[in-house]
């Protein structure tokens, strides 16, 4: 079992495109990546209940790392934690990592069997390749 | 707080939000993303529908259902914030105690402080008035004054904070809707 | 005249969605945001010539700030600089900021008339709201 | 370096890339995003088409057109890298000098060092062989050995670096295509 990844965004299109970009790094490999993005009517926004459902869906026992786009998405994700069973909540990490850059690194190490801490740490290093290239 | 009173409060709040939808959105257009009116209107419409569909057994159930609906349907930062307000109110016996618990929930959720130009600046003064034994109408007055006091402030939380100094000179949308929440309370709660 | 913004991504859908999300913060305000994203045939990739054209299109005299998704997008953007007129190149800043988070802050301050340095600095602070919320 | 020789080199490289497309993509599938074969094949097809459409006046024009086409059409990191290689070759008079200039362009562009498990590990040894006065065939042999030497390495640049230790045990896709570039040179350049 691998750590699950959850992408929380105001924009469904953004979340789906970010996941597509990241999944490129998993040719032939499996990984659960769930998306909670946009409002029910297709607009821009986040939904704490949808985040909660996405976390439960992504959690296969090894926990999840949740990446969010903006501050208000963090509020929804933090609220989502309240609606989770205790055990699932305890193995959920909300990450301040850059959404797109962090996701690419996170899926690679998660698919490689890393722990939740390792996946979150890799996401947190998401800007490093760009910084190294621009140095 | 009877279930009926709370229902009346929520219905009136939904009405006021609907009436002031464009004004709230215009405020959010000046210092945010122009959706606060639409967000809250969508949220409160969903709350009324949810309460209609499955009338809650008691005040606590009603408040929890309201909070759970708002965190799901509003879409913006105000969703988890108003949602948490109602969810935390569910534990208390009196309106002042409930609003105080809700306020503390908002503070914990949003990590804003008084003066950050948020709904906190309307909600805090209302709680203080109620705790000082004043009437709900006086609390609504305090919330309105708190809303007005956000005008010169520079935002330090939420989307308006991206604007820095440029956020000064406009009332905060969330403080404005919170003043409506207290106005609705003054009109419906004893 | 305001500073122009350029979004370089491997994914056209990602770039467009990020711009839509950021433009939410500009109700009724104008700002030039150009996108160079994806391969000609709609696949995932970057194109240095397209980046170069996007920078020229976004530059109205005050220069541009360029945000990129991943390290290879940085390579394309750096290559794009070679194909720009000297004056345009000199007022182009390639930023290591988080693409989505940085873009939202960048468009707000650019639309407010900030300098290129200020826009780039704001983009660089893109993770701050999430970090503050998760502290 | 005559224009004709360079044309023949590029045509043979395009052919080899096309033949090894699936192999290059399979290598990139192990430690990257499974597109290196498709990327380079698309790029070299576009190069041949561009040279066909407007035959360049001289060797420098040919190399510049090749580089400019690759930076546009390849899509992946190898686009700006191979593109820069050809763009920088345009200034030199001999193949060894040109390849050395291109190599330095790749180093400057990608900031990789020898041993980072990239195309640099095939290109560097080829340049060294040529500069030591050895034949193009010997340079191609050096590139192939450089490619093989990437197998145990842990990637420190490009997408493969996301895999950390897991990137060891596979040849680098870019080093593999660079070995093909030198093989093509050995077959076409004197
Ligand atoms: N961290 C926070 N703490 C308290 N209130 C906040 C916070 N962030 C935003 N708000 C409130 O939310 C309001 C904006 O709500 P809304 O427009 O619905 O959400 P969004 O900003 O996500 O579009 C602001 O005017 C402010 O009062
Ligand atoms: N910074 C770099 N310096 C040198 N070579 C690099 C660098 N980054 C990537 N490469 C080379 O590019 C190859 C990958 O090319 P390709 O798959 O076409 O691009 P991408 O990785 O963007 O999909 C790698 O195998 C490596 O040889
Ligand atoms: Mg808003
Ligand atoms: Mg919003
Ligand atoms: Mg690749
Ligand atoms: Mg690629």
C-alpha cells in the first residue's frame, strides 16, 4: 500500500491538469490521487465535504498528503479534517507545498513506497529544481 | 434558543444576504475576487433547502446541519468560517454563549486577529456586547460599527491581503455579511 | 503601463486554469497575461519559441515576470531569452516562484502598478498565505 | 564541415532516433516521463522538414535552423539542450571545435555536471576524444561508453532526479540519444 495524494483546488480544470502532468511521471505505475476541486455548479471554489470524501477515498491505510492551491483551500481542508474518522484524520498531512511543483515530486516518491513524512518532505522541496536551474 | 427562533434567524439572514448579494459582491470586487455575495447566497439557499428537506430535531441538530451545509456549498473562505461558526454554536445553551463559541471557532479556523480586516472585526464586538449583558439589537449595532471600522484597515488575512495598502478604503465583505447576520438576529431572536 | 506576466507550463489546460483562477482577483481590471504552454499538437511540453513570443506579447515596456511549472520549463524560458531583442530580454525576470500560488499574488500587484521587482517579489511570497494558515 | 556532410549527419541521426524511438521512450519510462523517444523523433522530423523547406545557405545557417527547430518542437528538457548544442556549434570551423562549443552550451544551459546521469555523460567523453585527436568513430565509442556508465549513477538533474536512488540501474535516455548522435556522426562525417 502506498500513501495517497489529495489535490484541493478552487479549479477543477487546474486540479485535473496538475494530476495529468504529475501522472506523466508514473508510466505504468499505480497511485491513488484524488481531486476535490471547484464548486458543485462547476465554478471556482472549494468544498470541505468533498475534501473529506477525497481524503477517505485516497487513504488506503498508509495515510494521505493533501496539497492545496490557496489559503482558502487550506481552510476547507482543515475543516474537512473534522468530518473524518479519527484514524484517518491522524494519518492525514496537510502540506503547504507548491501545488503543481510539489505534486510532481510527491507522486514519484509516493509511488516508490515512501512514508507519509517522506512524501510531504518531497512535496515541500518542489521548488528546488526550478531554483537550481535559475541560480 | 428554540429551534423555531433559530430557523427564523437563518431565514432572515438568507433573505438579507439575497437582498445585499450585489453589494457584498461589489465589496469583494474591490478587494477580493468578486464572489462573496454569490457565495453566501448559494450557501444560505442550500441551508434553507437542507432544513426544509429534513427538519432537524433540535437546535443543536439545526446548527450542525447549517454549518455542515455552509462548509460544503459556499466555495470561498467564508464557507469554512461561517460553517465553523454554526458548528461551534451547537454546544451552547444561550445565544450569547453560542455566538462566543462560534466566534472562537472562527478565530481558531482562520487565525485572524481583531484588526486584520475580516468578519472577526464585526463578530468580536457583537460577542463582547452580548457578554456585557446588552441586547441582541445592541450587539447588531456593535457589529455594524465593527464593519464600518474595517474601512480604513489594511487587510492581513484572506484574499484582500494580496492588495496590501490598496485594501484600505473599502469595507470588508465578510464583516459586512456578519453585520447582516447580527441584524437578522436582532430582528428574530429575543 | 503595467508589468506583463507570462505563464510557461507543460500543460495548456494547467496554464489556462491557473490564469483563470488568478484573473478572479482582477474583477474589472486589465492586465496582460500571456501563456506559452504545451506542444503544438496539444501534448505536454514547452516550446522556447512560443515562450519568446509570449514574452514579447506581454511586454508593454515595463518588462515581464515569467512563471514556469517545472525545471524543463525553465530551460525553455532561458533559451527563449536568446531569441528576444536585447531591450526586451533585459527587462524579463524569470521567477522560481510557485506557479499557481505565485501567479495569484503577481497579477494583483502587477495590476496595481507595481514594478517588475515588486511583482517578482510578490510571486516569490506565494506560499506565505498557505504557510501562515497551516502554522 | 560541409553543409552536405552536416545534412547527412542530421538525416542519419533522425533515422537512428526514429529506429530507437521506443527504446528511448522505454528508458525514459523507467526514470522519467516516457517521452524522450517521441520528443526527439518529433523534433528531428521537424528539423528535416525545415531544412527541406528552406535549404540553408551554409553550415552555420543549417546548424542554427536545426537548433531553433529543436528548442521549439521537442517539448522536453532535451529540446533546449540539443537545441543549444546545435546553436553553439554554428560558430566553429571544425567538428571537434563545434562539438566542444555545443557541449559547453549544454553545460551552461542545463547546469549539469559530469556524473549527474544526463546527456553530458555521453557528450563530454566524445568531445574529449575528439580534442585528443581521435577519430569520430572513436568519439562515438567514447559516447557509447559514457552512456553505459550512466547505468549505476543516481540522477541529479532533470526528471530522473525525482526518483533519487531509484534512478540507479537504468541508462539515461538523453545519454543514450547522444550516443546515437555520435554514431550518426561516425557514419557520415570524415
Ligand atoms: N483567515 C480568515 N479569518 C477570518 N475571516 C476571513 C479569513 N479569510 C477570509 N475571511 C473573510 O472572508 C471574506 C471573504 O469571503 P469570500 O469572498 O466568500 O471568500 P474568498 O475570499 O475565498 O473568495 C473576507 O471578506 C473576510 O471577512
Ligand atoms: N539539466 C540538464 N542538463 C543536461 N541534461 C539534462 C538536464 N535535464 C534533462 N537532461 C537530459 O534530458 C533527458 C530527458 O529528455 P526528455 O525526456 O526529452 O525531456 P523531459 O525530461 O523534459 O521529458 C534526460 O535523460 C537527460 O539526459
Ligand atoms: Mg471572495
Ligand atoms: Mg472566492
Ligand atoms: Mg522525458
Ligand atoms: Mg517530458
